[in-house]
């Protein structure tokens, strides 16, 4: 809502578990001992200059030579463009070890590469952050009746689709219900808040679908969360990546689980180039631009061209409305 409140909800860990932080801290301490102040300043300047800000228009329309930008552009294709319509830009930089690996809300995603080990983890953190944007930006309610869940100090409307997920394991934004157990969550980090739970479910559904499905068999509450991802978020679409390891009994943070990145990339590459864009046929029905005259008619020139276009437009509008209905 305002810049002060921008990231206050997302105490999004996005840093490593504590043991890793200790190691990082030790490494940093060693470096600091050896680096003189002028060098440190130069380093800081270098880090700032490496920051890139990708506005969404560029992401959807430009070809990038920067590898991180290419990865972002490709990874966003896991969801339709409208899911990220509130997102203004994505910033990628190096902010140091004390800053989370990723932060996000409805309009912004910030990636901090300092503690991100490799491309697989970069993609995983990005998927997690995308989930926050979709949760807060795309899934919205309009009811004046508030749910017990709060965002930015205001109750989330009771008809926000995400509330269906939140209420399975939480009684308010940060308090889990008394009748839930560790096995009812996809990861330990998912217990932090309803927002982290949404994001951890989302990433597990995309990158660890088989693991999620198997875990869900042991917990009706986790099964309900899996089903929410399947039906409400992904409209029946499953992501089936082959497992890369024996599944652990418990997971702290899904973004550091190994997954089959090769298959994930192949899956993204198989998506239409403009997966992030509405299909061209749907664009024609949105009324945001003129219908191309004679579209689909091959220039037949008969006088029913206009009425055909009107009929097509009406059909497309109905389809769009039906889709909007489904997503609520
Ligand atoms: Zn998060």
C-alpha cells in the first residue's frame, strides 16, 4: 500500500537455515579481516552497479543477453501473464548475507544473489517469490466481510480464494490451528505464516510435485492444500518432474531441495513463447484494441464480416468471464 509497509509482512526467510548462516557469517568475518576499508567501498559500489531492474514490459517483450534476466523471463512462464498483472518489476542484485535471498509482494520481487548457490536455487527462490505476488496480487476478494487473516494491518476479505488455503492450517495470519501437526505442512518454514505457507505449497507443487503428492497421502490437511494448488491455482495442471533424490522425512525450506532442473527448463521451453501473454485469440476479445478487419475470414469481403466479428467478440468475452469466474 505504501512504501513503508512494502516488505513488512515478508520476513520471508529466503536466507539459509541457521547452520548455513553461521558458516556464511564465518566466511564473511574472514573476508572482512583481510579487506581494507577502501576495498570494501569499491566492493559495495561494484555490487550496486550490478543490480538490474527488469520492468514487466521488458520481460514480456525484450530479448535479453543477461543470463539472470533470461532465467527470469523463462521461469515466469509457469503461470499465465494475468497471474502477475500487479507486478511492476523484478530487481536482481547482490545485497549481502544479511538480506534475504528474495522478497516479494503484489507489485515487486527483489532477488538477492549473495547467498544463492546456483541457477537451480535462483529459479527455486524466484518461484517462491512469484507465489507471494500471485497470492497478494492476483487472488483477491471483494467482500466487505473480513477473514481472520490480516495483510498490511487490514483483514483479507473472506472471499479471497487464498483464504480457502489459509484456513486449513492457520487460525490467523501467523498462528497455526491447534489441531495441526508438523506433517500437515509441506515444510517447517511453511509454518511461519499463511503467506509463507502459500509460497511453500506453490513451489513444492511446481518443483516437487511427486514429493508433495506422496506427503499428502499421509495428511488429509496437506492433501487439501495440494488440491488447492491443483484446482484453484493451476486449474488442473500438474508438474511432473522426476525425483532427483530420496525424499527426506522433513524439509525446512523447499527452495534448497534438489529438483530436476533439466526437466523443469524443458517444460518451460515447451511453453508457447508468449505463455506469459494472453493467447492472441483472447486478446482480440478484450476490447483493448480494434478487431483486425477480416480476421479469420481471409478477405472474403461479404457483408456479414462485421457481425461475425461481433459474434466472435461476444463469445470471447463470455469465455473470459467464465475464466474469471473459475479463478474466484
Ligand atoms: Zn516467502
